[in-house]
C-alpha cells in the first residue's frame, strides 16, 4: 500500500507533540468523495465552497462563491433543503439527481447547521459499495430484534459487530469500550477469514485524544473511504463573514487528522468507519470498522442503518446497566435492613454492634471496614495500619460528611502505595461531627493485553536530510502484556447511594439511643412548626405532617403568614437531613423567611436572601423551599384569586379542581445552601397563576411523592388524580388533606408535609 498523500490541514503541521491540542474540527478541507457548500442564512448564498466544485459542478470555487444554492444545484434540491430546515429533518439524507462531471447521477444531500452557516454536503450515490445484507425497514427491524434479544452486554456487543459488518461490508468490525481512564478494549469483533483476531486487546487513551472523543460524542458516525485520499481544501479557508474557519464538527465529509491517517496506515488499514456508542450522554465506546483491501465507501443509507443500530445498542447498554445497578442496590438494601435490624435489637452501642456483625463489609463488596466515633477505632476484615487509615480518612473527608470514594488511593498520596494489598481503594461517609466510616478494597491485579506497548506510543523519525526529528504514531501493534496494579475494583453509583442511606439510618439509630437529644429535637419542632393553620381572611387552610419511617425527625416545615393588602403567604420547606441539627437549621430558616416576607420582599427575593443565610450556618446545610403569596379576588371580580410563586429546588405546587390537577409553572433557582446567589434577573422573578374560585392549591414536600422504584412523574400523577377526586366529591378541606396524606401507595424514607389552601366561599377584598 502506498504512503498517504501529503496532508497539511488549515491549522498547519502537526505531530504527536501537538496532537492533544489539534483543532481537528476546523481542518479547512474535506474528503474528495463529495463536495461541500457553506451557505449564508437565510439568503442561501454560497460563502464557502470546496475546491472540487470545479470538477464535479463544472464551476470553479471562485464562480461558486456568491451564487444561490438554486443556481448551483437546481430548484428541486434547493426546495428539499428548505423543507428539511423547516421540518427539522436536516440530519437525514435527501435523495436527488444532479449533473456531476457531465453526467446525471443520483446523490445524497446532507444538511446541517454550523454556527451562522448552513452546510450542504453532496455525495454521489454511484460507486458505493453495497451492503452484504439489503438495507430495508424489514432488515433493520430484524437486526434490532436480534440485538434486543441478547442476554447481556457482552452478547449484545458480539451481535452488534456481526450486524454492522453485515450492513457495511468492512473486513473487520470491532466493538471498542472505554474504561474510566479512556483506554479502550476490544470487547467484540467480527472479521473475514484470514485476519488475526483483535478481541481482548487494549489501546491507550493517547490513541484517541480528548478533542476526537468530543467529536465522536457530537457526531455518531465518521467515514474515511480511502486512507490515501488527497484532501480537498475549502475556499476561502477563513469565512469572511465570521472571521474563523468553517466548523466541520457535524460534517460527513470532514477531512481527518493526518496523524490519525498515518496511524491507520501503520495498522495496514485502507478504509475506516466508526460509529459512536453513547450512554447517558457520555461516550461509552465505538464500533470501529476497518478495511484492508483498498478504498471502501458504503452508501449513505447503509451508514445510516448502521448508525441506527449503534444508537439502539447505546440505549440497550444503558437500560441493562441501570437494571443491573437496581438489582445490586436492591440486594444491598435488603442486606442493610437485616444488619440494621440486628443493630437496633441490641441494647449496646450501635457502632460496636455494626462492626462486630461483619456484614457491613459485604454491603459494598469491601475487604475491610474501619469506624471512628471521635474517640476510638473499630475495625473488621482486612484494613491497613492506623496511620494509613487516618491518612485515607483525612484525604477523603468532607465537612458535610457526604460520600467520597476512589479506586486508587495512591494517586491522592503516594505513601499509600505501600498498603494497596488491603487498601487500594476506599469509600468514606461521615458520622456526626467527628466520626466516619471507611470501606477498603484491596488492589485487583489485572493482566492487560495491549495492541502494542502503551509506553511506546510514538516513533522518532529523522527527516530526509537528517536535520530534524519528527514524532509520529507508533508502527508496532503486536500483542504486548503487562500486569496493572495499585487499583481496586471501581465503586459504582449505587455503592455511594447505599452508603448514604446507611449513614442516615445509622444516625437515626444512634439518635434513638439518646432520649435527651430526641426530646430536644421534638420540643424544637413543636415550638416552630404549627400544629394547626391559623385563621386568615379569604383562605381555608389545613396542613398535615408525618415523620419519616422509624420516627426520624426531619427538617420539613410549613408556614402561613398574613401580609399587607389581604395577601397570605404559604410556605413549605425541607432542610436536608434528620435530627437535632436539621431541626435547628429549620427553625432558623423558617424565622428568617417570615422576616423577609414581612419586610415586603417578593417570594423570589426572599428566597435569594434565605440562600445567602443558609451558606452562613454551621453544618453545611442545604434546603429546598417554595413560597406562594395568594391575593384573594377583588370586589366585583369573577371570584378568581391569584398566586405569586417562587421555588428553590422544591416540588411545584398543584392547582386542583374537580376536573383534574396540574403542576404550576414556577420559576426555579438552585436549592438553598449552594451559594449561587441570585442569578441575572431572578430577584423579582415570580410565576403568577390565576386560581379559580372552585380550585385548591396543594403545597407539599418530596416525602409525599418519593417512592423507591417509582418515578416522580408517576407518583405526582397519582397524587393529583386523588386530589381531584376528593375535591370533586365536595369534601371539606380537612378531609381532603387527610386523604392526600396516603394518596401515594407505600411510604417514603423522608418526612412528609402537605398544605392545602382553598379560597373561602364568597370572600372578596376591596
């Protein structure tokens, strides 16, 4: 195979020393199997054109610039482009016929937006390689069914490699998965006979730099029909209207990095295509297609079908990963319930009982656990010496005690490299003010097979005259093995969630052993949170409160506050956490918010001031709150009132009538305590809603609707339907409030507050 043609991008010469910063999205050139036009919007006049318009359209770029799209490609194609923009189908190929190079041919026209420009790319449909399997709805549907019928992610990847190769006809198709450090592993492949298998090989993160991964996330596919192509430059290189090169991030013809072309050439690849696998918005892996026997250009329809299979696989991978996480988390929850039941049943110190049980290590799949209560260290399983335990606890510590973790402690402190046999990774939660609990995991040595030595990812080459040295991609891809050490199995999101849940329940048990503290918290809550709503003109209000499961005292509060002009403020808030600290913070927030509202601040401005106050409280508290100021109807009106609303991370109230319930539109700001302060224009931003005379307003905390294994949208729908039924039955407000307290089946882990307010009948203000 010949060496690739000299390719110098618009941004200049590159080698591996500049590869990581190479602006590959603005190469100033395209691949030659089509042509590109960059159009001004909305006139559709050409401002940028590829130089091969002279050969394909019979018009040099100089004469193309300034021309209308219809003058170049005809009225039919111009109308197709216009319709694609109006219908938002610009990512789909438009099929047309054009006269190219003196002959009428079928073409695929691809349209996308690039900043201020409309980009039109035209690719002849002639001369493409047909798929091994016909591209049709029936064939694609069958492929999707086969993908969905696989039993696990590994089988799914194997099936994907087979299906994509059947559609595109490449010599080799690999499914390539990234790890947390962006190294890639071939987890499945399908190839023609006679090729050496690549399955199980890994490739270092340097093979695919960060900016290339970004483009893979933006653009699902990328085709290089001929590694030896000669790039076609854009004219002009700098768009005169924007003063910058045309951004080709979404281009199907974009010329690729010469470093990448050289890399493929060193592998013996003559044509290449990739399909991104994106799970939950993050690049999970790639389908890498390689050809070895010359150029290979599958048709656009075949590439689109393969892209659809990649998108389907991405969704299936995400669903299966989430399902596995749910199953593992549920098993951990059952084990934790059993462990804590034993701890609660014993009359001695909860931390001692927890550690002696031993299963607390199994809870997160750890090798050992260390607990510090501020005065003594308790351990079970395999843990390092006290100095290393203390160092790990300090490195992972947070003032709020929230979960932190790492699977490589030695990266935080090289001195911890000596204890990887017992503590390569650790997960920490805080207990009270000074205590903490640490789970340790030993290192997991792994024999890794690399496609070439990852330490030799470059080659130093002398120039022809021997005067300079050029750094180029490596040329050896022979299997190279090493043992990777110092890292534990990774912690998963459900590990953190389980640890946080244990922290909350363990804290509740510890508080339960301290009757004095409970008495203080209960007294504080009774002194602050109203038992019954006071009578206010114009509103019939009833509120209900229910503590969390196990009787844990939380940070929920509600308030009803008459204001000037006959207005009434309704407030529901929730301080994160349980116990004395949450109750104390709740008391301060309730009092401060009353003061801000009485001073005449709007709901939004009052919440902004409350956010500033929360950041000054001891304990790194966070909270949510919603404020509604109800203005009863004026004399002679239809009876409708209005309510001004603002929320800081809190569930939106419901407007309830006999016909149904709808969530009110509330301008939101971040939850209280994050310290963002008022954002631009939010200080006086409120949502104003008309409240019909026969309607009720339902304010509530998230404990009313949060349920395990049920979405918030579903539980909120259930709450709204029950509220509408109760109102439709003509029940009084107190009876409706009683029913709504149990409207959502089951019981959440948090305390619950609801406030139901309805206009008093025949009430008016003048």
